[in-house]
C-alpha cells in the first residue's frame, strides 16, 4: 500500500459497453463524484438534523489533449447513444484498484489560437458502479 | 526520523551507478560541487537541491516535493556528449519510480519540469564548458 501521485492515473473504456476495456490515450485527468442523496428525517425532539441515505449519483469528468490517433474514438462514444464501460484507475502502479461501471459520456473540445487543443468530458452512471477490489 | 538528505544521496547513487551515464561523464556524479580531488577539466554530473516543498498532514508528512537540478558539465569543444548525458539522465529520472527504501522514503513520481542547455567559457583558459540537464521534481513521503 502506498500513497500515489496522479501522474500514473489511467482511464480505460469499452465504447460498446462490454467488458473489453482498453486504455484511452492522451488524457491527463479524471474525477469521480460519489454524491449520495440524503433525505432529512429530523423530528421534534432530535438534538440535531438527521438524515437517511438514498441513491448514489455517479458523475465525473475526464480531460485530455486532442490527438487524432486516439481521441476520435472517445468523441464517437460521446456522440453515440450507447453507454460505455469506464474503468477509472488512480494509479497504474496499483492497477487492480479501480472504479468501474457503465456511463453515458458527454464531451467537448476547445481549440484556442494560443494554446493546445484540449478535450473534456463528463459522464453519469448508466448502470451499477463498483470499486475494486471489493471490501474483504 | 525522516532524513531527506538520504533521498538526495539516493538520487546521486542512482546516477553514479549507471554505466551509460558513466561512459558519457566518466569523472563522476557529485552533490553540489565537484570535489577538488576530481580531475579537471573533464565530464561530470552535478546534482543540487533547488527547492523543497513539504505538504503536511495531521501529525505526519503527507509528501515532499524535492526539486533537483541535475546537470552534466562537459569540457569539450562539442556539446554532443553533454546533450547525450542529459538525455540519459532524463531516461533514468523522468517518469521513474525511484527505489528510496534505503533512504526510508517511498517515491511517488519523478518528472522533468525544466531544462538547461547552455555553454560557458572557462575562467582560466577560455576553453568551453557545456551544461546540459534538467530540473527534476521528485515526489516522495517518509515510509
């Protein structure tokens, strides 16, 4: 077990939504938000507000640099209607630790005259998400 | 107790133990200064600490960023050997996860964030020295 630097992060994707994920190239960041719905159940006499948990709302973002050798596959997936299988790996030095699940992908591209062409994408859950390895 | 000086020594040792770099810079790898016992002129590598940033956690050091200038200094008419030495240094350090076990640290990342490629004239005989290398950021934490 070790603390990790983000420089070894990785994103894998199967654009068909299957289990055959491959590395998405030319990316430089990803984030995953595991926000939970929280329902207020506070009643008279409680000492503080109290909540019960609802569903997890899977959302996240991916960013990188345009590279026509690899980026069009990512853009096509975002322009399609099929949920993709995503694997988000914090560090390839410990590649068995990851988050995965089906996601609907959106993408954008930015082409400024004075900087590199960048892409970014956001996703939301389209199926059950899991973290690996599962708790012992 | 964590001693970041041992990390400095580990970086010097890594470079000094590389046969390819030794072939290009046969006069050695040194910390900050070439010792007076070393032959001069020659070809050697100087490692020096440029900056250190510590990111504290609760009661611990979460990680430290150590910035090193790693520069091949080559006394030759041609800059080719200096450039090749810098390329070898980059192969050894950029993207590497260094083994800092003996130093009591765990490496997280190492990357070149700046370059140096310039030349100068020797103060005594006006011959040419070439300085090629880079500024490397080594991120690690006490194990």
